[in-house]
């Protein structure tokens, strides 16, 4: 059986694509040393998975793998998350808490979405990297940490430095080795094998006896642009497995999820950084990109796929009949409005 994703090792990764082969080769090198690594790749390309794999293949595998996403952290929480705090250090600190750097001692700390770190977080992280020591909030005792650093980003850190958004000194500290993970559209020749692997795993999980993909269904899959990369692939295969009640995946079982990449960008304000026209109301170049609109389109799609059978639609969507009715009412407003 395939190892579960967080227990995957670099040696388990296979590819026939030269860019991906380079990425695996560099990951093997990275796993044999403590050099700080930056994983650069679009969303869904497998950065988090590769960070786990490098850790699992490294001499630190028995230590902890500790993730930290500084972009989602308020400045007030930041220090206690990174360095921990003593009981009573501030109002509400009822117990002593170990910080991420302390927990990762002897293991790996994974700094996710590093490009979005606030200036304060950048200063704090730089200090630990420079001195290898820190103190918990409310304590004067210096603690040492020996944590290996792996970072992930979907934008070039060098560009962030150039635009004054990322500290250059921190960039040099973090960037021992940059590993570029190719987008799925740049390894198209691997799509049939990747789809087949995902389908095998997904059919097994769902207890389905699917044996083939109809050529027309495969054509649809191969023609898709996969901007959500492996995450989108895995999501699509899971959905088509759900829809398929026979042995063969047919074209109408293939449904691509709403445009997750643009939806995310439009709702978290990254749209302008990607050079798109965005009017601030979730609309881009006339298209409604809000999450609510994506949900409506998805519900509508699944409802039609399920031959407008509400019980089946609710089961496929994993929601109650009552919730589905509410969504369907919204869908009908949508079609009346358009
Ligand atoms: N090598 C792989 N083989 C099979 N599936 C993979 C592989 N890499 C990633 N995936 C699938 O893609 C999904 C996304 O991977 P992951 O979370 O590592 O991407 P990411 O680059 O960290 O995305 P984000 O930028 O959004 O954090 C995983 O949950 C998994 O389903
Ligand atoms: Mg990730």
C-alpha cells in the first residue's frame, strides 16, 4: 500500500518528468544535510508533502515535524506561538506553552507561506536563526534550539526582497537551497499515470470496483489546465469516483472544481499581485469570483449530475437535505437574476 502522505519519504517519489526528477534529486540532497531549504511552487504542487518527505528521509526523522504558518498569525499571538510562554506571562496565559521552535528541537520546523510573514515575524525568526536561542514569554531563561528549517512559498522570495516586502538578511539565512516544484501543466506527460494512481487509491477508499476510464473522459482530463495542480487533480478524481456507479469512468463523471486558484486570490486580496483587474467586490473582468458564487455553481452542478435528486445530491455534497434546500433556493435566485 502507498504510504500515507505525511509518512512519505523522498525515496517513494517517482517521476518520468525531467523537472520533477531534478526536484526529487535536490530533495534527496537536502534530506542528507541540514541546509535550509526553500520549496517554491504554485499552490497544490506538493510543497507541504515534499517538506514532510525531506524530513522523513533525513536523520531527523525521529524528531518532530512542526508546521508554522505565520501569514495566518496576528502579531500578538506570534511570539507565544514561536517561542512559547510561561504560565501567567500575560492575561489568559493559564498554562505554560512550548513554542514551535522548542517543539521542533532535534526535528524540522516548516515555515509555510513564508513570503506573507509580517515584518515583525521576520525579525523574530531572524533572531532565532542568528543566535540559535530564544526565551519563552515571561521567562529570562535562554533556550537553545536545533531545528532544521524548511520554508514554502508560491511566489519568488527574491522578488519579495526586490520589492521591499521581505528582509534580505532573512532571505539569505533561509535560502540554502531552493527547490522548484513544477506545475502540473509542465509535466503533462505524467497525467495518465497520476490519474490512474489517484483513481486506484480513491476507488479503494470508496469501495468502488472501477476498472477503466473511458477515452472521452480521459480526453477531458488531459485537456484541462490544472491550475490547482495535484490538489485539483486529487479533488477531481475523488469526485469522479463518487459519481461513478459502474466500472468505467464516463465523461459526465468528470467535474472540475470551481476555479479554486482565482477564488482564493480574489478573496484574500492577492489578485492585484497577479496583475488581474479586480474591483474589490469579488468581481474580476466582469466575472463573479466570490466564494459564495463558486459554492452556488458547484451545488447547481452536482444537483444536475444527480438528475435533480435531492437525497443523492445532499449525500454527494456531504450536507443535510435542509442545507441543500437552502443552497438550491440561492441557485434559483441566481438563474432568475441572470
Ligand atoms: N507527489 C504527489 N503524489 C500524489 N498526490 C500529491 C503529491 N503531491 C501532492 N499531492 C496531492 O496534492 C495535495 C496538495 O499537496 P500540498 O498540500 O503538499 O501542496 P502545497 O504546494 O503545499 O499547496 P499550498 O500552496 O496550497 O499549501 C495533497 O493533499 C495531495 O492530495
Ligand atoms: Mg502547503
